[in-house]
């Protein structure tokens, strides 16, 4: 057995049960009909069959399917993106409505070719989802937008229910793992979200198995908490192709359970930690009922105000 074959062999707890039932195929057809991309497919998420078949949840990937960065862990293709598609926000909103989602995650490829990093389209997608799905909570997972504060304001003007931005790995390995990204810039972005909207929960994720030490993972937890991050997810890195970074080791489920306990002891409100956990894994469970109710109340107030304006016009 070659070294390549040895480190690519997965332990029993990483074996995935495929379930391509009608729910799965129906959702896949819907995405194609609407000309939409999902990170579930593009990033080869191991939970796609569970989420699409059982939970009926999905993470929409907007701004095209081509990323301007070439991170060494990610399967999304790199290159020169197409022009912006301003019809995309409405198609995403339509799909959310058809699927009957109660929580949706919207992410995107990095668009360093755009001045605002795609923030305007991102914000309009959130608003479009809200218009057609007032009870649906929305989580956004953007790139760092090169640290541009104005672009972040544009994005936050859409009032997402959760702001998610992943540091992906520990400080020491950031340059090796992430392209054009900076560990401290990501932390600053998460902190600035709190400055703009103190009550918006923030979230971040790391992968393990890339050669990090346990002490470095714990330090990453401390760094996130120091920047007021509320939610953390921890998952096993899986090599998408032979051209990507290799897996240095597979963590046992017991180790993930220990990391979760450590994270919670640090003060995180919630932590998902497991071999197949990804940034959007069980995201619907991370939004409490009060958040959904606030969104419903907000939309009711908007509709009531619009009705008052209509009544005033008729009276005049």
C-alpha cells in the first residue's frame, strides 16, 4: 500500500450512507431548474444526502460557481467569474419558498474582482428571501471581502439572523490552507459585525486533521471568544482530490466530543463538533424560536405600516 493510499483510507465513523430518494432528486432538479448553485454540491459536502433527503435544508452558493481564490482545501473551482446575475436573489427566494424552509444559509464564492466583494447581491438575496418567506431565518456566510468595512455595512444592512465567517484553521496553518485570507482579518471582520449589530449572533468554523496541535485549536477558540463569536463548529478535513492538501490524521469521535466540551467551557453559546460536521451542519437548530418570532413580528409591522400608508392615500 502506498503512502497516498494509506492516508486516504477513511475510518469506519466517516463512512456515509447515501440516500438518493425522491426528496433528494427533487431538490437537485429544483436547483438545476432555477440555475442555482449549492455549496453542498460544489464543496462535496459529506452531509448532502442527509440534509437534502431528511432535513430538506440546503446552503445556497450565490455569485456564480467560480471563485477568485484557490484555497488548498476547497473543491470549488477557481478562475475568472462571470458577470453578476441580479436575477439570482429572486430565484433563491423562490426556491426557499418551494422547499418550505424555516432556516436558510446563503454563502458565496469569493469575488475579489468586485469592489464590494458581492455584498450588494448578498444583501438583496437576504431581502428577497425575507419578502417571500417572512418566517424563515437567514444565515449568511460571506468571504472576508478583503476587509472592506463599507462592504460589510452593505451586507449587514440586510439584517441577517446569523453572521457566519470561517477562520477554517489555526493561525499557524492559515497561509498554507487559505488563499489570500488572513487569520487576523477574519477575526476583525467578526468583531466588526458586533460593532455594527451587537445582537446578531456570530459564528465560525475550523477543520481539523491538517497538522494542527490541540493547543492551537484551543487558542483558536480563545481568539474567537476574544472577538465575541457566539457559535463554533469543528469538523474533520477530508481531501476532495489528490491535488488538494492531504489529511494528516483523522480525529476520533471521542476527540470531537472533548473539543465540544472545551468550546462550551470557553463560553460559546453553541458548538457542533464531529467528524462530518461542516459550517452549515444542523444550522437550523442553531436559531432559537425567539429569533424566528422577531422576524415574523418585524414583517407584520412592515405590512401594517404599508397598509396604513394605503389607507391614508385613499382617505386623502
